[in-house]
C-alpha cells in the first residue's frame, strides 16, 4: 500500500541506499505505525524523493533530510524502518538523527537499555491480633449497614467490634456517627462516648498502640464539632475543629471549618432579621431626618436594613440621608439596590435623578427622571427634577466649561462608548466643518440624535 513506491533494493548512493519496498513491507508488518504511515501518499512521495536525492547528491540528501525532519519526523522514521531500525524501541531520549547516521555507516542501531524491573512492593505484614481482625470485620459490616441506613443493625455490628477491641477510637467514632444520624435525642449519648475516649486517649494508646493516634483523635473532635453544629452552637463547633487541626492539620478539616464559619455568619444574619423591629428603627430614622439630624437618621436606617434587608424603601430613605450628608456615591448604591428590589418605585428614580444632578452628571439625571415618568407620567417630583436639569444644561452650555462635569462624563462607560463610535466621530468632525449638514444628519437619524443629546447633556457638545 502507499503511493510513489518503486521497486528495487540493494546498493546505491546516499546515506541509505535505494528505496527498498521489501524491507519497508517487512517493517510495516512488524510495526502498525509504519503501515499507517504508508497510507499517506504525500509522505511516501517525500520519502521516495529523499531516497532518489541520495543517488545524485548524498550531501544534499543529508541536509534536506534534517530540514524535512523538523517539519515531519515521520519521513525519517519510514527511512529508518527500511534500515531495520524501529524508532518505537528507542528510549525517550533516543537520538533518531544519530541512529540514522549509524545505519548509513554500517553500525548497528543503538537500542534503548532494557527497562529495569521494579521490585515488587511487599505487602506490609498484618500484625493485627485475631480479635482485632474480627473487630475490623464487624466494623466493615457496620459500615455497609450504615450506608443502607439500617442504623439499628449497624449499631449492633459496631458494638461487637468494640467488644472485640475496646481500645480503638475508630469503632466508637463510627458508632457515634450512627447515633447522630438517628436524631437529636441521641446526641448526648454520642457526645458522652466521644468525650470519654478523648479523656482516655493515652490509656487507649498504651493498651493498643495507634488505637488513639493523632489522626483518629482529630476525627473524634470533628465528630463532636458536627454535633455542636447541628445544635447551632457554632462557637463550640469552631473550637472543636481547631482542636482537630492541632492533632492533624488536613485539608478536609480546614474546609469543614471554613464552611462552618460561613454557616455561622449566615445563621447570625438570619437570626437578626425582624421586620417589626426594622419598622421601629425606620420610624426613628424618619424623625431624625425631619429634625435635620442626618447622621442619627443614617444610624437608624442602617439598623433597619440589617433587620429587614429586602425592604426597598429603607434603602431609598437611607439614600436621601446620604445625599444630605453629601455622600452621593454611597447614596447611588442604595438607590440601585432599592430599584433592584422594586423596579417600579418611582420615588427612587426621583432621588436617583437628584443625586446625579448634585454630582453634575446631568445626562444620567435626565435618564433617571425619564424612567420615573415612564412609570408615572404625572409624577411631580420627576417632572420638576427634569425641568431643573434641562435648565441647568442650558445654563452650562452658555457659561464656562465645567471641568468637574466633563470629568464625571468622561468617566461614564456609556459616554466613552458613544465617543468611540465611528459614526459619532464623523458627526463631530462634520459639526465643526459644516454645522448645517451635521444638524440635517442628526434630524434624520433617531439613534444619532439620542447619542448627541446625551453628549449635550453631559457637556461634551456645547451649543451656546
């Protein structure tokens, strides 16, 4: 099989003599990889050409072969196969180029050194006593029953294991796991057994070396921690995990500790929730706000949000207080959270517009008021706010450039995107060269008009 193969064997020029189809067929019969290579017409054509080149210019053949091998090492593998060299038998550091030269000069190919047979690992001697072997058998049976949730039967097996070998923490620890699964009424029994073996750990280890190893003691502390966690006694559980880590600092315990700390934080937040108390703090905050005691009002709203973090109006109220305290970026964060919780809360859009106005982000203020009016077209706060913004934009266009306004605008991703739009760039250039033509283009393209209006509101384009 293959393309471009020619007959003939024996002598000839070059490093490798003539193309020897018989030798190649023999190699293919021994090596499936070579047989697969021979199915590639392009590869075999290159091999034939390389062999023919050796008859006319051996030096060129060697040079071309080294270059070709960089692109397709299969060429050299096929040629070497004709010389009786099987590349697959060479070691990982084998030099196939050197092997090719050896073959051309009549030297036998270098073979990879035979692999040394690794000595068989001897199984560690089983030093368990007959009683310990029986105990382990009972434990294994208990484990299988535990997996099947046959808890009563599992307890019987662990008790038999403990009877055979009372000085091993593993059996008591496994029995405690069953008791925990059987419900809260069994927690005290499990705790008593686990605490008992911790107190007797050195006595147990003396009677049975390794029966209370550091690893086994750590697992007992982990089991105790799991009981405390189920009882929501997070501090005690954390203490047990720390004790476990002093015995055996392993990843599983570290991960369990991190999970517990997150569960503790979540539990504390959920336990703190109380909408009724949140309403009390909200009313106190409202009174402080009316009395211009804005810092005190914020403190009350903070507490109200902790008690009821899903009440959108609480964020809106705190945003109003933060605006009075000139903390506009923080006010915006609260307004965004308010609108996330209640996207139809029009008062939040009004406050959002006002906050952007104070930050001289007039284009964003317009957007906020427009969104509020889209929900409630007759909302007076949004209507008055929008009128105020329009007047301010007109005023800033006639006066000096407001550097703060420009700085805020250029930091806005939406404005940045507009400014990088090729159509806008072309429009701005036309606006300078031919204002009437630019005006005509804007009036005929609503998308362009919207972008230009935003740039105008942001103070980027001035018409005054």
